[in-house]
């Protein structure tokens, strides 16, 4: 679709937004949201006709891009047949979505509890774990994000938690492995893995194993920086959970449904959790949907005992029809394999080449269509380009980098000292190269802030 400029409409959209829309994670008078006129595939455009290559996939959810015609048609067909229906009934779209998801989850995660998003999926996974074990505490990692609802944000390990953390949610945080900024003075991935597992088991010992219901981890942390865990770490956590009767919850809200070049990131590590949360890519975000994939043992807990939880729109027909169409599109069009292939042959080599030329690049890391570039002031000392949780003038370097990317027609995903490369999983090689060239130019601006 060719963008048709219409600045007058754009101004009206912007005015109504500024008058009435309350935006998340924002100081309302300090933001200037772009008025978007349309989107298709890997691109979106504003009312001035300026087009952007979306290297954010929305919020890392448009895994098949915007406006895929088969998914749009499925939503339209479902709306014409059955727009909505209560969750207590069996309906075709919900049953088929659950079947297709269960076919792809690892191990015996064959029961699917539908939610409306990732945060409430995490909420329900924790509730299931607590009821299954009869324990209260939950462990989660620093450098993590699990959602904005009360329990999920308390599980989160970044500054978005602070304003809502009353220390009363039963959450204990620990350090997960991240060799580039190791908390364990490790020099190799093997050392980092072993010391992180020892730290986790020591934390469990001092908290009391019999008090801990679950360990919740993002399989690969997303907005915290896409830190791919070292070989053996997740398997080691699985062993620790089995040793102490703790429920192992993997959060695949961001990493799932092809993002890593596998249906689920857990498949990269050959590990099976007891509960697994999902959302975002399950239907490319076309209609809100999330869920929990549940193991046989935990499902059995509620075989004759009611599960005390639910949502009015659980398994909403429009959302489930979109999920069915999305999963089928991904299978038919080889979207998961595309993410794997282009990640290995285009993204990784290009990012490593950029790292060799730009002094602002400290590290690149990732897999599939799930990459992060760590920006630093000094490659030797690894001093971050801006301070942790910087804002205002302190964040000038990252703000300048972001502005430079947008000037090149690239919409970046920036969080603290990182920019993420997370385009749609069905992005083309030509689109990737276009975006990487724009990123190269933007990094020259970040280089100006290095020491």
C-alpha cells in the first residue's frame, strides 16, 4: 500500500490523543506520540506519508507483520459467524487454537488456559503454582520483565517495578547469568553458568525450599536485553526445581512463536517447564490473546478441584480465530525457518561487523529475529552509554541515537543502553539489509558520545 499524506487528519488524530488518551509508562505532558496512518508487512507510515521500517514488531508481537491478509480474513469470517461467546462453552475457534498451540509446546504442556495478554498469563501461572504446591514465595530474576499487572510487575526485575513494589507480593529476586555484565566475576560461559546455578540454589536454601512455589524465568529475557542463557543453565534450573519440588515457569510471551527461530525458545535448550506463558506472537497481536500451557501434573491438581480463576474474555473467538490463522500461516509460509535462517546468515554477521567498526557497540547477542546491541561509552571498561534508568539530559546519547534511526526511516526498539533488532519473523532479506544499513548510520551518532 502506498501511503497517502493527509496532514489535516493526522493533526486531528494527534489532538484527540493529547486531549484524551492516557499513555502507559509515560509522563503525560512530556511525550509526543507519532500519529500513525497505516501499516502493512514490515512497515508503517504517518499522516505526512513518511514510511518507517518497524524493527520493533509493534512491541515484539507482529511476528508475521502487519495486516497479513489470511489473518485479517479469518477475523472477518469469525466476526460474521460468532463475534463473541462466554468461556465456559466449547467453541470451534477456541478448541482449534488450543489444539494447535498444544501441538507445538514442549513435553506434556497439553492443556491451555487462555488469558487476554502476557501479564495476566503470568498472574495465573503463579496462582496455579501456589495452589499446586501450597507454598507462597516466587523467585524471579533481576534483568527481567513479566508484565504490568500487580504480581507480574513485582516479578519484574527492572525499574518499572519500583513504583509498585511494596515488598508484599512474596517475590524474591536473584541474579541470572549474563557474562558481559557478570555478577559472579566469571570469565567464561561455563563459569557463569555454574556460579549462577550455585547462587540460585544458595538463595533457595536461605529462603527455605519448602516456602517456594515457583521459579519464573523468561526463557530468553526480552526487554531486559536479550541475554541468551549459557548452555546448561535452564537444564540446571529444571534440576533444582525437581530437587525441591518447585514449579518451573518459563515466560515465553516475547520469545515464543518463532521469534528465536523455533516455535518456542525452550526448544533451543531442550528443556520442559511445568508451566509456560505465551501471548504476543500467538496471533501477531491482531486481537489481544495470551495463555498458560499447563503440564499434566499441574492440570491433574484441578481435575476434581475447581481452579479459582478466570476472565470474561478468556479464549475470545476473534482472538482465537486470529491465533489459528497465524499459526497456520507460520507453518505454511515457513516463518519460523525464515527467522532462523535470516538470523544466522544476515543479522548475526551484519551485527558483528557493526560491532567491529563502531566504538559505541559493546556487545551484540541474540538468535533468530531476537537480537540486542549493548551500547557503551567505552568498550574496554564497558561503561554504559548512559546511566542505568537514565532520563532527560542524562539520556541524551540514546535519544540522539533514536532520532538518527528514525531520520533514516528505521523505527528502533530502545531500552536503557540497548537497541533491539526484532523485526517481523517473516521479514525479507532486502528489508533486513535496509534496516541494518539505517542502523549503521544511526550508530555513528552514538559513537560521538563514546570516550
